[in-house]
């Protein structure tokens, strides 16, 4: 409480100092209780700090024997990492594979010709297709950059656009698909097509075709049919004429040509050829002539080299001819010329209604004729011949009739050869060839790559190093809290000076607490115990893999070697990880009774031991909880003592204030008497 100021009264008698000294004595219980409260809070925070370290250790050892333990991690190594790498899951089998990368999967990336910097993109509807996905945008018109920005907003992770400075005053627009693979070709529709064509991004092309049936050897006789009329010749391939890619089919002529496999495997394949008719003298006229009576020559003579033959009239009579004439052959006119021949030998007519009027382009979509094997042309007409030209197969949808003029890359599948088997995939990340292994294709291989699935020894080693570090951190905390020895802190050379100063406040804080010494002892026992999952196990103790307390060293005795810290013999650890990884895994956790539940091992036992301390309601929680009550009680006591101190200080200041006032009055009276006496003496 601040000193009382009384107007007109000075601290002549040092009453403030007197009160302050008296209050210092009065505050001793308060100061003592404040120190007690500070100690309670420090203890509580120390328990929490210890709990965090022990919890971190518990979580670490739990991972060493859980399903996600690092000893089951697999590592995929490639002899051609520049071209192909891989990732293996924990379920992958140890194995090796031979892989060649023929080509990587790429996406369509197209570029316009160089355009003036101020090029405007006309208003319109701009539609882009990638496989079965469509990106469409209504564009109001504007600059290349604004168009590119707007298109990127609509791209939906399928399409990307950017403007590139090609040269001074010139720009190019790049548009690319974000999906690789042949099935994800980029195509243009609506105003997007016209703009791409006008800026030189794409040019119109004729689809690539495969020609066939352009030699006599490829043409077979057409399948026979029932003869329409007596004395009418059967349709045959005998009189065909083949010159370059033109096949002349006479009246009652025909052929059959097999569709090559190279065409049948083309997606959406079409077969196309032209047929042009030519009107000729109807062959039925000659056939009907041959059905009349024979005409005999007149009588006469013939001489040849002095030999004369006389043809004299005779009385002999030829046999009488039938009085009934044969039925005349009638002309045949039909537009049913082209047929699809199926695998079972059946035929389907391909309609050509105008073929007798004009030249006809025949377009056969193979998907409309499942199991089609051949094309048959059968000219049953008697008064027409036909010329069949340029029989070919192609994919009419290839590039939709357009090709990029300035391609950066074109859509293609990744092609790899896996153990001699050629495999195509639309992506460079392939996860459906090797079980639990994902391949990452980067470049074409120069030579065959070998992929090996091996244990991830480095991950296991890192986990063990982490375990040792967390174990030692917890052990160091336990040592410092249980012993009042400054050297415990100085031995920890990895600590900063500030950290060392903080730890000095904790030194020996829980010397009398048995739970600390018990935990420390149990941790040491668990770390040094033997764990034998089977009689054949090569590794049953931690020290067999190069992890042990430095007390096992024979370099002489020092007190620090008895602290319980673990040290790593890295060379020995590396060797054992290479030789006995499965045994090391079992060292930390194994099923001892065959119920498929881990119930033994260093990690399992350490986890159970530490859990008793750090779990909710565990030993550490009880310690901090009990301190909650003490802290609350101490805070209440401090509050009460502070109230008492305020009252006491007010009381003392009031009392000494009154005393000072009385003394001042007495002094004033004394001065008055003294002044009166002095005046009286001067008057005598």
C-alpha cells in the first residue's frame, strides 16, 4: 500500500520507513506462500514437460511394432533412374523386373504462328474438347492475353493457355491439354476452330489412309450366287482388269477382297472407294443370237494349191430342229453392287441407290458391320461395266481433319516393354502392371532398365536412430529430475547455454519421488532384455544390432557410463539391417501365442510401460492433477494474505499518522510556550 500523504504534514519522523519495515515482517507468510505457489507451478510444468518427452518416446516405439512399422517399407530401385523410377507399397513383393521405355505419354500442346502484339481474338463461342470433356466459353472479344486469362479460368484442370513473346512486336498463343495419352487429344469446335485455323495453330488435312486391293493377286472370285436365268453366265473374276488403283469390273464380273487386319484395328475405321458405271452393249443380245437355227453355206467349190473341193448339193436332210424356241435371256439392271462379307460367310447389302446415275463414293463404317471380313463387288448387270477406284481404310476422326501446324508435343500414350510384353498406357504414372508398384516414366531408355523391389533399409535405420534419440532425451530428463548432480547437465553437450540454465532449475526436483526412479529402472530393463520370437531368431537383444548403453564399453569406468543412455555402433547396425531385417522387426514386436496379435517384444513392452505413465488418468496425469489442488489452495491463501496485508498496512499507517500528528501538535505547543517565554524575558 502506498504511503498516506497528509496536507501540511511532512514525514519528519520517518513513519513511512517504519511502516514499510513492519510490513516486511508482516509479509513473510505471504512471500513464503508465493514461493510455494511458484514451486507448485514449476513442478506441474516439469511433470508436463516430462510427460511430453515420454509420450514422444511411447509414440515412437509404437510405430516400431505397429502395422505401419518401417521394417515393412519397400524401396524400388532403377538402373535407369533418368528414364523410369518406381514406388512400392508395403505389400509389394521382393522382386526385380526388366523394363524398356519406348516412349513417354505426352499431351497435345499447340502453338499459333507469330502474331502481331495487338492481335484481337474475335467475339464468339470457343469450344475445346479433350476426350469426352468439353470446355466452352462465350468470349466478348479482346486481346490475346485477356483471352488466355479467361480460358485458364475455364480450364478446369483440363486446359491451359499462355501468351509467349516470340520476337520483338510478335506474340504466340500456346494452348495445351493437361491430360496425356492418345485418348485425350485436343480438338477445336465452333469459333475455336476457325480462330485456330486463321492463326496457323492447325491446318486441314486428309486423314491418313491404308490402300489395299490394288493388285490382281488380292482379288478373289466373289461368293457364288444362284443363277438368275438359264444360259446367263455366272458372276466371276475372270475378266477383271487392274491398272494402278483402278479395277474394271465387266458385265457379270466381280471380286472379293479381304479387309487387312491393319485397318480392322483402327479405331472408328472406315473403308472408302468410288464406283463409276459405264454403259455397254447388253450381253443378252449376243446370248439370244446364239439360240437361232444354224445357217449353212451355199454350194460351190474351193481351190487350194491345185486341190479343188466341190460342195455339191445333196438330197440328204439335216435332223429336224425343235419347233419350240428357247426362252430369251432378259437384261438385268440392279444397283445392288457392294456387299459386306461376314466371318460366317453371310452377306449384307451395302445400299448404293444412285450408282447407275452418277459416280458414287462408297463409305463403309466398319462398326456398322460387326465381324466383317471382306468386301464383295458383284456386277450382275448385263448392260453396265464398273470402275472401282482407290480402295482404302482410314480413321475419319483423326485430328477431326486438322493437324497442328506448330506442335510443341502431340498426345500419345506411354509405351513400355515389361518383361518383353509391349504395354500402352495414357499416363506416365502406371500402377496396374506390377501389383503394389507404381511406375513413373520420364524418358525413353537407352538400354533395358532393371527395377528391383528391396527393403527400405535406410527408413528402418532412420527409425531406429530416432528411437535412440527420443529414449535418451527421456532418460536425460529422468536423470536430472531424480539427482542433484550438476554434471548431469554438463554431460549433455548438445544443449545450448540457455537450455542448460533452464535445466538447472529442475535439477533434483523429484529426488524423493519413487515413480521417477521406477520408470527409469523399467526403461533400462526393457531396453536390455532378451526377446526370442523363435529358436531360429538371430537377433534377440538390442545390443546385437549395435544399440546398447555405453556401460558395456571396456574403455574404463566413468560415472557417465551409468546414466542409462543408448549409443549406436553404426557399422554394426548397418550390417545387421542388411542381414537380419525381419529379426530386427520381430525384436520390437511379435505374436507369441499364435493369435495374430502382437503381444511381446521390446517396442510392445516399452509402449505398455510408458502408457501407464502418460495415458489419461495415468501417473503423470495424477501428479499434475494433485498439483492443481495445491495451486488452487495456495492461490486462495495468497489472496487472503494479500487482503490481510492491505488491512494491516492501512492500520499501521493510520496509527503512525495519528502519532505523527500528535507529536507535531506537541511540538507546536512547545514552540508557542517557548516563544511566550522569550517574549516575557525581553519585556523585563
